C-alpha cells in the first residue's frame, strides 16, 4: 500500500516594513505638525517619501528631483 501524500501547508507570510503613522506627525505647542511634505497632485493626507536624492509619492508616482549633491 502506498502512503497518502501529506498536505502541504501554506508558506509563511513575510513580515514587511510598516510605516507607523505617528512618526509622520509631531506636536508643537498644542498644534499638530506634519513632518514629511505632502503630494502637490494628491493633496493633503498623502505624504511623499523622502529619499537621498528625490521625494516621491507612493500613490500617484509624482517625483521631485533635487537634494544634496556631493
């Protein structure tokens, strides 16, 4: 008699890097202040990612080049 094949379990999910929302804001004198710039196309509430040589929007793909030159 042949052995029945064992069921294969689903592969383990990889844990990705998650940006915490509280890191994008700070409080100054009782007012809420945004740390990262917002996207000019998408408007308020959509932050741009700040890289070494550019700023980019993850929602619409808008990119502003310029930054520190070596």
